[in-house]
C-alpha cells in the first residue's frame, strides 16, 4: 500500500513539474484560478489572515495583530500546548501568548471558530553578506461561511476592543518629558492613589466619579461632536498635593503622563508637534503654568510706534528677542488645548497647576478649556486622619481632638503635616509624632496672632 501511495505521489509531482515548466503562464494562471473557485465551492470555511506588519514597506506593526495577540493570551494559556512568555507591567506580571503554528478555538454567540498562529520565513539572499532570516508572523481566523456577517461585524469588533483593553491593562505606563520638540520617557512608578490621598472625602469622591465617567464617555463625546478630552485646573498653595493628585489620577485611569515643559518649546509649531505625538489614554500636564511663560494677567497692549522705534534704535527690543527662550504665545497655547489639532487622538486629560489662579488669563481657564476647577487647600481634619493612617497606621487617638481644634484655627499644608508624622526611627512612639505636630500648630497659631496684632497697629 505504501509503495502504491509513494508511486502516486511521485507521479503527481512529476506531472506538476512538467505543468509548471512547459505550460504557458496564462494557461497555468487560469487553471489555478478555476481550481481555487472549485475548492471554494466544496470547502465551507472562510479564512482571514492578519499579518504582523502593515504599510507599504511592511515596517509598521499592525494594531489589529497586537489586539488579536492580547485577546488570545487568555485562550492560549488554557488551550495551547506551546506558549511564549513575556514580562509586562513594571516587570511584575507574566503575559502568555501562542507560540508559532499553534491553534486555539473560540466561541461567540454560540458560533465556534478557530485561531491559528503562523510564520513565514524568507530565506536570505545567498549573495548577501547579511544572513538575517526574515520572519513574518500572522494570525489566521477560520469560520464557517454561514456565519460571515456575524464574524466580520460583531465578533471582530469585539476582539479588537477587548484586545486594546487588555493591552492598556498590561502595559508599562510611562512618564514623558520634552526636550525641545521631542519626548523622552521613563517607566511611571509613582505609588500615589486616591485611597492614600489626603483630602476631603466628598471632594475626593466627586473627582473619582468625574474621572471614571470621562473614561467611559467616548460614544457620548462622539455623539455631541466634541473632542474626547477634559481639562483640569488644580490650584492652591504650595504643598497642598497638586502633583500627588495628578499621579493618583494616572494610577486610577491607567493613563500615561506627559509632563510638558513650556519653556523648552521653541514656538507654537513645535508645541503643536508635541501634541500630535502624544498618545490616547494620557494626561498632559503643565505644572506651575503661571511661572512657565508670560501667560499671566490680561493680554498686553501693543506699544506705540514712536516708543517702539526708540527702543529698536537703542537695541532693547532686539536684546529681548535674542534672550527670549520660548516664543510660545497665549494664542498658541489656547489652540493646543481646544483648537483643531487637539482633536487628534482621544481620551486625554489636560491638567494645569498653579499657586496663583488669579494671575491667569481668563481665556486660559474658562469652562470648555479647563472644565474642572479643583482647589487643593490647607489640611483639614479629614485629610489629617488619612495622613495619620498612612504614616502612623492609626485611625484614632486621644490627641486627635486637640489636633482637630487647632486645624480649624491654623492654616498648614498637608506636606507640613506629613513631615511631622514621618517616622524618624523603627521604634518611634506615635504619641511623640502627634505631640510634635501639636507643638507646630500652636507655634503657627501664636505667629498668626502676632501678625494680626502688627497689622492692627499699622491701621
């Protein structure tokens, strides 16, 4: 039997070689075309191939391929016998995916289908000095043709959406900063969360609800015709936790952070380029915006021509232009926030921080640009209790009443309170730290009385 089978296969290969060698190309093409049509009529399944790289030069990694790879990671861990492992999310979690030439099954609305991973290997040119083997991976989806509309519509949309969500969950989030018109980054590992944030509980809940609502409102923003972005203005005295709040926002939503240094940006064109290069699911931060550029107060009026000519002759204007580090204007920044270019991408928060909100131009902080104005003020009793829990691991103490009374009379920032609660040794007594805080509050109270008396004398 094996001898007969081998003879048949050898005969088929012989005739195929003769066919390829001597039959005209047009005839071979027609025969292959109609043979494929015949096979399609007999074979009831449809196959879709998703290649790893796309574009004209095949140099760009396909987003569809990445989403499918992420989606199949859970299927692979339970079905595939050969897996590939990789480290993700701050080097603390393991992500598994199918190895090459593996197959797993899936089910969607009662319909069964199959995913297979493959790899095409191109042999290196024998005349080339480089012998790198070109590997092109792909995923192949197979399903019955009667389910064509369901798979091409609902199922593939579901796979891409789930794959993107898994990618966001497993990715290493990054903190970007700009050097001129280029971004550089490090891994974002700030531990701040809203659970450990020292602030009023009602205000904290309001901010959390607003952020979560924004992150799920993509369809809403599309329906009303607005770019999917939201502006936050954080203001208050130094040491009230504005930067900590931003880190907590990023950790809550799983967003990347872009810390934009305006003074390093040459002009409005460079600013626009930086905006285009930011990704979705990100927070763009400009800290201490009142100190970044000359954007405070009302827009200055142009000088009279006569005065300008005098200054130009004396070289004053030329020296100012040569010494100016950045030519970003208020108009350029406003376009950056809510102009046409701000709609490139989506799901982005733009956060400004300032110690002196009254100095900012009203056009910069109006609703629609900075949608949410959040004041981070001095430490109240609720914020103190959170700090005591974080630093001293206590939720109540007989000295809390005294501290509560003093906090109602004294203005002190959460940063100053935290400094007194910071353990100085491994065997520190909680009571010592609380009394240190009470002493500082009493001194601040006496200092405030002295200042008020001196002010009264001046009057």
